[in-house]
């Protein structure tokens, strides 16, 4: 079908019943219709995209969660209810199945009997339910009940070498403090412990098992008072919690087995991980209980911990886990220090939780040489580094600690590696510090650890990954003796700084540039010099700083002509001593888009006879030159009634479809036919879309109809 016939058929279909449609022609006179075609309101000079594809950015890993289960905290004015039904959630029913230690929070089970399951899986319906809850005025926050995992050993053959207590100057630290002066309680929220291990004798306090899933707990029940880790049938169990706890405080100087970092510390075992990992609801309740905070349905802890070790985590920034931050805030308020493993993905720790949360000490891993272990996460969220081991070249390159041989049922010691092994070194050293100074705050502990740490060079921090700055490994490798020596000195002046960008996003065409202002905000009398660097600058793009002052600088970004279309992120990093702060610029590289013009538009004067467009007597005329408007003239028309339609086939596919420019001659927003001769007929065209601009009510209706009719 040619263009005249195609448009004619569409217009004929739409014409029936509209004001001014012809009842029959008078063919006795030849005449002319003329006027102009212009871009409709809002189209003038705007870029238009034809056939644009939308890309979806996927995270490297999607967190797993319990299907049909959500964690919800209602606002303070909402009374806690045991059963909540018909909350306007697309037919879903919520039933409360548990009350959590985080004040006002609970675990709710969803029954998706309604519309949520018609086009979704249970997992996607759960996510949709969370989204609906998050926008309710009576909900403070809502999230899935994510499943967290151990910072397990990565199967990467390029791991480097082993570690030893010598690498953190621990023997010299023991000359100053063994942890016996004022014994400290360290909670290990993990997979449980082997209470019968000889190196745990006299070291364990009464703990608790918070793992709530009876089917995967392996001990035959859900929550109970026994934090023992049961064996996994048919395979050798990874006694992760025992290995971690042994590094912190295995019995030392007893002529048997291995040593712990703190000889005098006691271990409070809290089991929150089972066969499939652990639920954040169980982990956070375990954290709160360990700190001495009451948890519903659980006896109070009579031995509150002063330090909590979390060698666990999952993918996603802390903003995805509001329950973590809520629990951490409650624990911080009691003065308890929380140490967290950074994760083993060789990626930025800002994308791992609880490592990325505020109020925790985040620890990356090193090898025997003092370099960042290849698996260890990095980035501005890293506070400190500690030995995590590297067994890629020899089995004894890992960290040696407590375990058991399931085949022989003999307690033994194994080498293991990971940031899970690094975190307990820091927890143990903090136990030494708090043994020397029982009133030591978390902020002061972190301060002395950072100021005494040995910074990693850029080469040492790089490992096998992409180029890193020294600050990506935090303050560096901990020095236990150095921290104890600093403990008695006067702390440095308080103060801090932050960075922000204005604007924080920009759109740039290849071969051009953009700029943003870097704002340096200082609080608490902070007066150190802040050095600015650009991190993660993509190939073909350059970033430079100019006009640097104590409070401001200009960031200039130049995009090479060969840089492909896409969205890029550039991190501006400010460094002052051991402090690092980041701000991000989102850079959208887009080639200059074509702008809408009238050039290429045609006008069809449709001659009507018996309610049908006669293609033989109609005229298809090109529009004259011009940008925003141009003239047209249909000459030598037979006398009769005509409907005028303007069309620009933007994508050149010979079809009237999305993205094309189209319009009709109207009067008072009504399709109107005219009889020649007639001049000054003005047509306004706009973009054809399934969701057209509301400013063109008639065209909006017609466009939707035309699009449907034009489908093959």
C-alpha cells in the first residue's frame, strides 16, 4: 500500500462521526488549498530519538531473601498488631509472625491471593509488596528478609601468600597487654562454636542460637539456648564461627594448640547462620542480644559484649538494609564496638552490608607480604586492614585456627582465608585496648588503630585488581603494639570534612566537556589540607582540578570523541591524613540528538466521496524548506471537501508509527474538512506516541488510534 492509500485508509476510518466530515463532493471546479505546517507546542528544537533502546543496569549479584516474608517497622504512632489484613496492597494479606529486637519492627508473612501474583513470581511479588509498603505514611521502613552469607573462601587460584601474628606486631603488643588486666567479652555472631574444643576450655560464656529456620538449622529446632554448631551430614563442616572465635581468644600460653590475639578475652557465641546462610532478622536480633538489649521471646543476656565481631555479609549498600542500620544505631548507643568483615568479592565495600553501614569498623584482608589479598574488598568504606591469608600457592598460607575433623570427630586446626579471618584480628586487638582502658569508646579505638596503622602503598593496595589508591585500603595494616602505645597519648583535635558536587550529574556529547564545583565542607575545626583525586575515570575521559582552595575547587571533565554512548561514574576523592571522603559525578555521554524540523514532511489533501478518501483525486505534496515551519500548497484540486493531514516518516519505514511527526487540520480541537480555494490553513504536528502529550487532546486520541491501525 502506498503512502497516500495508507494514510487515506487511516483517516477514513477515523473520520466517521467527526464534525465537518463530507457528505459528498462537488467536482465542477479546480481550486487550491495552501497554508503552513509547524512544530507543535513543546516540539520546537527538542531532540527526538528514533528506535532508542533502553539498557537495564544489573548489579553483579542479586541479594537472596525469604519469599513472601518482609520486615516492617511502622511509625511510632501505629499500634503493634498481631495480624494486619487488607492494607490496600493489591489484595495481599500480611500476618505478623515475629517481633524483632529493633524497636517497633516485626517479621510479616504475606499471602498473595490477590493481583500481585497474576503476572509475577513470588519473589517479584515480595519486592513489589515492599515497594508498596515503603510509600505508606504509617511505615517507617520495609525490606525483604535478606539471607546473608559467610565471607567464605573464594575459589580464586591467584591468591598470594600467608600471614603471621608478626605482621601486626602482636608479640610486642603482648609485652604491653595480654588482655588479662580487665578481661573483655567479645561476641561472635556467626555459625556457632565447637564448645568441646580443647582451645575453648574456660573461654566461652553462655550464648544463644538465633537461627530460626528449623528445617536448615541441623540441630532439630529453631531458636534455643545452645549456640553449638552441628555437623553437616555427608560433608566436612566449615566450622566458620569456631575459626573466627579462635583467632580472637583461643586459650593462649597453655602449651597446647594455637594462640588467640587476646589471652584474657571471653567469647560470647551467638549462632545466627545455618546451612543456607543467615537471615538478617536473626542476625540483627543476635547482635542486639549480644549487646545486652532485650529481644522478644529470648532470655536477657547477662554477659553483654563490649565488642561484636561480624564475619558475614551480603551484596547491597546499607541503604538496602535499614534493619541493619537501626540495630547498629541501638548498639552504638550502648558504647559497644562493632567490627565487620569487608567481603571477599574484590570489589568496592560500599556495595556490601553490613560492611557499608555507619557505626561499624570495616576490615579488609592482607597477605603475609602486607599487601591487600586479591579477594579482599576495598574502597573508601575500608577503615583498616588485617591478615586474612592467601592459600593460592600453599595450604599454610592461610590463617590457622580452630576446627574439627568430622570423619574422625577429632578437634583440630585448619588454615582458612578471607576477610572473615581478618576481622577477628581487629576485634582481638580492640579487646587488648579495652583491657588496658575499659572506658575506651569506639571512636577512640578506631582513632588509635588508624593513627598507628601502617599505610599500604598504591602498589600494595592494587593486588590483582584495577588500580587502587592507598586510601582504598583504609588507614592500612593494623599495628597492635603501636595502638597500645598511642592509647596513653593525647588524642588529636576532633573535626572532619565532607565533599559534595554541584551539579552531581552532567550530560556531555563526545568531543566536548563539562564542569562541576567541588564543595569541601569542614566541621569541628578541621584544618588539614584536603588533596583531591579522580577515581575510576573511564578510558577516553580526563578529569582535572583547578582553582583549589580550602573550601572549593573546579572539576573539569573532557570526553574524547571516541567515547561511546552510556552513563559513567567518576568518583572525586578527598584525602587528609587517614580520612577519605568521596563524592560521585554521574556522566551521561550522549551524541548530539537530531532535532525535530519540518523538513521531509508531506501534506495529504484527502478528497472525500461517499465517506471514503479517493486516492486518485487526492494530492500528496511535499512541504517547502524550513526549520520550525514551512509552507505547503496543493494545487489543481477538484471542487469538493478535503481533510488535511501532515506526516513526517521519521524512521523511514513507510509506516505511520511511534516517533513519526503527524497532525491534522482542526478547528476548536475538532477535525475539520475544507473546500478549496482556501489559504492560511495551519497544521501543527507532534510526535506520534502511545502516550501522546496531553496538551493535544484530539491528536492524542487520533495518534493512539493511528498507531493501532498501522500495525502489520
